[in-house]
């Protein structure tokens, strides 16, 4: 079997997006910009209250993989859907984007996961995730041959919750390292870091080669107030840390190097959903195609810039075409 | 119960939209710009071949009603979904848009209908409709109280196929006329007219007060080559005919009047899906709010212009706000 650039394990979700006001968020006790896990009742209640919506396949790591294939890279996904219509939509869309995805839909248990996303007029997304079948991933779902084929294994912090998921992540990381592949991890969300700080710290120290985090996540991980303090910490805990700062751009840190790149200017920011996912896509594409860290970060900024200019968390136009001027060599 | 502007009977469908090339259409034997009815196998085959897609609630008459509520009007919908996820999406979206929809999802039989729409780079949509539960509508589904409450009953030509549907339409038309309401009908599609010409001619003569058709449909109905010939025919067969001609605008014909209105200029035509549906929305809003036929047609052109400027067949912004300058009175 051929080599792949990146294999990811993450949530298999369909996004349900609507435009809502900040008053709507307040009325329903939602924290603007945050991700909250919700149960079936809450999902039904919020969905009933939401305005007309659009369904687009999502899932953080899955979005990243679609960004990588849009740049011309190769990718495989490990995630869990149920045997229902939203599961079929998720599977269709990720395969249609050129990502290998061979999971058999689960016939028992919870329905496929979905993420109710309210986009406010400031282009910020507030996410309410009903994980459903997605959260029940275990070691048996980890296709070790697939993991071994990829230069990088990419793990999504959002999914870190049930004991079986943690076992699956550890098994996959061991598999990747045994054949000399790198392991990348995204902290995903500051609330997520808050819930799992000790385990995330241990994971970052022992298993993670490439860490993705935004400012809120990395300062939460090290319980520091200052971004620069967090940067000093992370520098000693993993090979590469790619730290994103929204409109301030990104900082890439290794033991010996620091690269600072600007955010890509966007005419009209429509929906920030997927900015972090696409930054990771561009960066991982660069890393797996022999580009230096500065160029990889620029690819990340470029991909993030594309995705915030329209509704939805996956690229709407070819990232390879957008990146061509940057990569002429 | 309060009065409504329009009640419609039509297909309850979720649109599945992807961007495809003309080569893709040729490869799969699809006729650009047409609507084709497909069975389960063909639906699965085409869906597997399509690129990443977006799901947005659709259905021609349902889209029209959402346009009417977006203009500030009131509307009710009669259509049939199954008790599945796409049915739930359809129901949520039409209710969230402010349209009354009280149908109980069917627990037996086919799944909810869907329309696979390929949007080509010329912004044209090619539609492949799997009707599913939607086509099984019968007289029992016609809520006669709801029909009686509306100034206009609007019927969708697409749904005209099974005997039960025809009975349902005739029952609804009789109900509307008995209480002095108008009956509007859209020919929907030239292939549709070709299949049902004799029945459509009879329906137009006997039951239809307001007819919507585009150039291909109205010339097909009267088997004439020339738009003007068709216009002379239709003038004697129903009270009002609203004939749309894409970028050439629209012509409104009554026994005594002819109004010609220009198409609304659009910067970038992204997806023509729903142009006819939204023309009907604007026109019916005007008709049910006391505007003259010329103004009603301008409202139609305005609503059509909005919907072709983005992906999807329902308005993305408030039509009432867009129409305000036209309606200052």
C-alpha cells in the first residue's frame, strides 16, 4: 500500500450551521466562541430553537485532512459514524474529498454525531456538539496498517474523553512511533484543556512530536497568563509547537528556532469555523512535503484565510491553486 | 385561525449540492439544466460519484413559501416526509423560516426525498430528484382548513405524477375555490410539461387562476416554437400568467394587460437553483398584499436576483429589507 502524508483520528461529525444573534446565545445560555458537549435533549432543544440551517460535514481533524487533500496531499481518517443518513453524509463527503475512510458504520447505539454551530454577526462560531456514535471509538477501530503508512499521525483533543478513546490514541501513537512516524496533537479547545490538563501534559511530554494550540489553549495547558511564558514551557516539551493567535498570526517554536508568521488578510471574515483546522492542514502539508517551518506556517495561514472567508469549515476552493504562488520551486 | 397569504402543496426535499464540471454531467448521462426523476439505485450511484456536498432544505414550492415569509408574508406548507434525519432537517428548516408545517412524518415506506444538484461553472443547476416519501401524498394529507385560510393555494407541477397526488391537488383546488380563494400553479419543468401536457392543459383551463412558467415550459405546453405565440394562447386560459425568461426578465399577462419587467442585475451569478421559485415568491407576495401586477413582478425579479447570487434555493438575506426601497408607501 502507498504511503500517506497524514492519518488522523477524530470526531466524525456533520455541522449544522445557522446565523444567530448574540441575544440568541444569551437566551440559551451559550458562551460565544466556545465548544460545549451536549446530550440528546439539549441537542433537540437547541435545534428546535435555531433558524434555518445548512448541513456540511465537519469534525476538526476530518476538516484538517480535507484541507491536506485540497493542497494536493494524501490522507486517511479513523472515526466512528452510525448507520444513518448523517453518517452516510459524513462518509460521502470525506471520501469525495479524496481522504481514505474505510470505517464500517455502527448499527447499534447512538446516532451519528452532529455539531450545532451558531455563527454570530461578528463571524464567530459557537459550537454545541452532540457526539453520539463518534465518542465510542476504541482500540479496535484503530487500523494499525493505515496508521503505519502515514508520515504523521494527527490526534484531535476534542475526542479525548472516554477511556476507550484514550487507549485508542495511545495504541495509535505507539504504532506510529514504532515505525518512525511523527505524532501530532491538537489541544482543540481551552475548556477541553481545562478538563484534561494533567493527561494532556503527560501526552504532550511523552507522545507528541508536533503540537497545535491557540493562545487560550496553550496558556491554559501551562496555567500561565502570558503567551510568552507558555511558549517557553512548550519549547522543552515537544519537537515542534505551532501556536495560532487569530488575527495576530502564528508562532512556530522548536528547541532552537522561533518563526513568526502573519495572518492572511481576508476581505470579509464570514465564519471563523475551521480556522484552526485549516491552519493545521497547511502546516502539516508543508511539514510532510519537505518545506521549512516558516513556509509550512505560511501555508497554514493561507488555508485558514480561505476557510474564514465563507460559511463552513472545509475549503470552498482549491488550496493547491491558492498555494501555488507560495510554493513555486 | 388567522388568515395566511399562501398555502402550497409540493415536494418535501432536501437539496444535496455539489460543484461539478460539464464533463461530469456528460460522463453520467445528465442533461445540463434539466430535472430528472431517479430511483434508489441511480441516487446511490450518482451520490457516490458526486464531490463533497452541502445539504440545504429545498423543494420548489417550499422554497417559494420561505421566500414569502422572508418578504414578511405568511404561509403554510403541505408535503410529505418520512420519519428520518433528512425529514427532520426539512421540517426544522421550513418551520424555522416561519412557515406553518404540521405534517406527521410517515413511519413506513420510502425515506424522505432528496434532490442531488450539480452546479456547473456556468452557475446552472442540473437536478436529479429521488422523491421517496414526498411522492406518496394523497387527499388525506390535504388539510382543508389550512387551504381555506390562505388567499392563494399554490401547487407545484413537479409533484404531479401519482393518481393520489392528482386527487389531492383537485381536492385542494376545489376547497380553495369554494371559499373564493385563488389557485396558482407552476409548470415546474419542460420535461414535466412534456409528460403531462394534456392534464396540465386541462388543469390550467379549469382550475388555475395564476400560472407560473418559464419560456421552455409555456412553449412546450402549447406546442409552439415562439414565446409570443404561447403568450397569445395563455392569455385566454387563465386570469394571470407570470412568464419568466431568465436574464430577459419576465412578462405578466392577463386578458387585458401585459407587463414586461427586467431581470434584476446580479454581480456574480453563483447558482441559478431556485430562481423560478423565488420569482413566484416575490410575485405572490405582491399579489396578496395589494400591489399592482408590475410591482409584483418587480418583487419577483428582486427575489430571484437574490437567490442566484449564492449557493442554495432559499434566500440568504432578508428579502423584506431588500424590497423596502421598492415598497415605500
